[in-house]
């Protein structure tokens, strides 16, 4: 178990980190991420490691992320189709933005 690159991209605009509990069905979350309206290169990193907690999994995913902007979500969420596009637009329009919730 560990890091799985569900989606890879050369020079991604956004990295998405998803900590997952082994044995949990994270496929609905992955399907929502695959259906994003965001068409710029982006990567999805699934951290599926039962030996660490969610915080440690997030940190492991952050270490693996290649983009300057990192989106965090959990394996039981259903991000809307415009989630990444909205975040990318917000960071692009405000150069002082460091966190968006």
C-alpha cells in the first residue's frame, strides 16, 4: 500500500491529494475527479496506507505532489465537476492567495 498516481500529468497545474482508508470504496470519489470540467494538466494522488493516519497520508501526498497548487479531499467526498476549475481560477486571479477552503 502507499502512493498511487491515479492520474499523472507533465507539469500539472494542480495536484489532488486523496488520503484513503484501505478497504474503503474510494471509487465514487475517483469518478468525480475523473469527471472534472478542468481541462488543464492535473494529477490525482491516492495515498492508501493503513499503517498511517489521514494526516500523515496527506503529508505523504503533499511530498509527492508536483504542482504549486494542491487540492486536498477525502475518499468519502464527491467534489462537484467544477471544483478544480474554480480553485484554479481563484489562485490565478489572486496572486496573494495561499489557501482556499
